[in-house]
C-alpha cells in the first residue's frame, strides 16, 4: 500500500471525529490492558522472563548472519527452500514465481504483517491469482478494501454493524433475509464461506512469529486455526518472514512464547502454536508437498549497528499499541502505513524514510507506557527522540519551530537567565490567570489551547519552590 | 551479488565484523548444541505427577477444554459414546490410525461408526493421540506422522484427544526433550508439524468478544486415561 503517513495530522483529526472508531477503540483500550495485567499477575516470573527475552533477541541480532545461515542449512536439510529477498519487490516476485510454478488460482493466507508490508495481495491480484485472507479480522478488512488498523486485531476499528454491512455486500448468494446482527452469526457465516476456500486453495501463505535456527522450523501463533488450515491443506506452503524473526533454539522460542500471548491478548497461551519443519514426509497422509520460506530484509539489515537496532527485538505483540494514549485515541489508520502505534512510530521511518513518516515519532506524549509493557523492553520513547533529532538535523522541521527550539536551547544553557525568565513567566501568568484559574487561549500556543485549557501557574516556578524547600530543610 | 550474499554482507558490516570464526564461532555453535534451558516458571516445574495432572486439568478447563477421566482403555468407547450423546453429536468418529489407539475395544460399542485415516471435510468428530500435555498452560502437544495426520486436529468440528497420565509434563521444554529423544538432534528430530493446542478454536475479532469455533474445532475434549497411580482430583 502507498503510505499516507505524511497526512498523519489530517488522518488523526479524522480518527478523532469518527464516532464508530471512538466506540471500537474504547473497547480495545480497556480490554487488552486489563487481560494482560491479569495474566502477568498470575506469573510471578514475568519480569525476569522479559529480561531473558531481551537477552535472547540481543544475542540473536549480534550473531544474525550465523543464525540465518544455520537456519537456511536446516530448512534445506528438512526438504524446504529458502528464498532471500533484499526488498519488497524481490519478495513479491519470489512468492509469485512459486505460485506460478504450480499454476495457482486461489491462495489462502494466514495473517501476516510482513505480507502487508510488501503489499503481497495487490501483486497477486494483478497477476491473476486470488488471495483469500482467512483470519476473521483480515477477511473483514479485505472485503472492505482497507488496511489493518492493528497488528494483531486488524479489524479493531469496526463494530459489528460494519461487519454485517461488509458481509451483506460480499455474500450476495446468501438469503438477504438472514439475521447476522450478532458476533456468533457473523463468525458462523465467515466460517461457512471460508471453509470451501481452504479446501480449494492451491497455495497457502502464512507469516511466522519465530524461525528456529537450530531446526529450520517456522512457528505461527493463532487462535482461530485458520493458519493451520491455510498451511496444511494446499500442496504448497509459503512462509513469508522478515530476518529478525530468527531465534537460536527451541528453548529460546519457549521463553519468547511465554511472553508473547500474555503481552498480546492476555492469554496464557494462544489456542494454536504450530511449528512446521519442511514439507510432507514419506508416508504422511496430509500436509503440503512443498515448503518455501521467503526471507525478507526490506530495510532490517540497515538498522543493525545503528540507533534503531533494538527495534529488531520486536515480537509484534501489540502491547505498546494497546497501552498508548495516542493510538487508542486516533486508531491505526491515522499512522498511514502498515505498523501503527509506538512500534510503528519507530519502525515506519526506518522502513519508508523519516521524510515520509516524520510525523509518527512526534505523535507521542512520552508517557513511557509503551516501553514499560514491551515484553522485550524496547526503549521506544528514546528511539522516537532519535528520530526527532534526525529530523532536526536534516532540517525537516518548520523554520519557526527550528528557531523556537534554538532560542529555547540558548536560554536553557544559561541557568541564571532561564530561572529568571521562568520566574517572571510564572508570576505574570499566575497573576493574569488568577480569577479563572486557567487560560482558554495563549499567544504562541494556539495549537495547544485549541482543544484544551492551560491551567494557570500558582505564581512560583518549580525551581524556586524546590530551592526554598532545600533551604528550609537545612 | 546474490540477494543472500548481499544481505549477509550488510548484516556483517552493520555488526562491524566479518564472518564469525575461531573462538567466537565455537561459542555460538556450543550455545546451540547445548539446548540450555532458560528460566522455567515455578508453576508447573515444582509439581509432582498428581500436581501436574491437576494443574493441566485446571488450565485446560480455564480455556474451555473439557476433560474426563477413565481408568482403562476398555472404558474409552463408553466414554466417547456418552460424550457424543451428551453433545448431541452423531455416533461417528474419524480415528487416527495410530498403534497407541489400536487396543481400544470398539466392539464394546457396535453403534459407534469408526473410520480410520486423515480427516475428510465431512467428518464431524476426530479422535487422536498426543505426544504430551503441558501442565503449565493446559496445552496438548501433538505431532504429525504416518499415523497422525494433522487434518484430524483442525477440520472436524469436535476434536477428542486421548491423553495418558504419564504423558503430562511440566513445561514446553519437556516437550522438546521428548521430540529429541524420539529422533535425535537437528531438523531430523522433528516431525513435519508440532501442534500445541490450548483450548478450542476462537476469535475476538468482532468487538473483542470471544467466539469459539472460528475455523478449527468448536469443541476440544480430553479423555485422560489413568489407572489410578496418579489419580486426578475428580
């Protein structure tokens, strides 16, 4: 998909003005965090597991070349094929070539963010192959021709009324008088519609939550079982995965799996954790005859050795989205590309450029909740700050903002002057705002006060009060 | 330059080194070969056999798996007949052609229609063995093979799993050890697919409300065979 991240500010306003989105995000913003908190409460070792998860991923990235080669060797030994792709175009071409080699007409798909990233569906469609999304959320948004708004719950921006509308528009063979107003009826209809597609598909495409170097296996984690039907029934299974999904051993995967579901949905373990190694074995009664892995770089290798390397630890659990006051107010589409929320605000500029996605790392209150819930302790706020520094260095910020920052920096480096000015400001504003206790508007701060009032200062600066207290205590 | 060499080259230049060699290489290779376990939560690790079984049952039931207990293989047909009748399901069963299920005396229940093999789209109920059950999260561990086709775990609406009491282990790591004991190290150690199954299929994609039976089975029923050595709580 073409990014619209440049229009972030307009997108965010549209999100805030959308009543359906407000209701849907209200459900998401409370449900996910509450369930996560309960799951962690039940596991006293969770904090220690976070440290181990971080260490495993750091070790892997520091030896990524070794583990990728070991992984490839073991995939090959088990009868699979690894296809290396430098960028999205190479990855799409690799998938298309495999599909063509078996003359594929219908391709079923499990949910995959990297497939969204490389815009795989459009490419298959353009080449006469029908991709069918099988995760319920993905299926809904495919019918609505829109991108996912959340990395694990793609249709989280919708209420059941929009799902009903999409199903009625698409499933025109069914009785128009049928009742599908409630979630159980909608789920049953999707199941009935998609089952024949699973059986008819020539190729099944899934992503991977983990790739295991030791064994050449890929792991997918799902709740619906759609990923399993996708990869078991067709004659070809293609795994599309980015480089950083590698982990060294089965033991390392177990540790990260203990973190993943709890951080994502607050489940102890997702319904289905499936580990695949190569194609159907001699004597097997089912399973694909071919097993391919398309290993996608698309900007990851460039993140190694730089200030965004730690982002490669990301497990795509979405805890940072679910706990973000900005994401839960504006929704995922505002971010304008594949990855929304705090993880998207760091990853998107790395993948499509800070010139395109520069607004994203600025859409943060720096409250730090994202980092505090990240299962692998990625310092998301720090990295958003790095992007802001880069924007400043590359002169991508408005001249007035630049001069303002420069002026502020000049003053901030002169503590005497700074304290004097702040003290004057606090007193003047305190005096002016005494009667109301707040300001509806302030000069030079119109953007800030347009949606909220500025509380009037009490008349003294924090520094002054602190100094006074220190003197009194002495 | 091939995409592969290009990517590996970029990674190495980012890491500021060439290909791993010497001591550094030996160290990483040893880390893989060692299969060192990371931190294991105490929840299951500290339990004895009976504790593990009780924990497995509690965790499984928390995610809508149903569990019943029988003493001997001879009791299995009656239990299955009872379950199917109680759930208002047809008395038909697609059974994994696995030797571990061969001793079940189906003749005891002549009205049960038993067929063996992989799942067909029309099959409503399947019966499979499992390799292990993970007490920590109430998870069943199933492996694919000649006698255990994967489709049995996903196509039918109802999946019945036969679990023997001595198959209940503490954590996933114990499951990895079982796999390695079967076939040794490396990719040859693994069957094509290992399925960790924790409750029936579900989705929360519509307004975050959990619905069972999204694409896989709506019902997951475990028959625990235990001769009383490690009698569970019921």
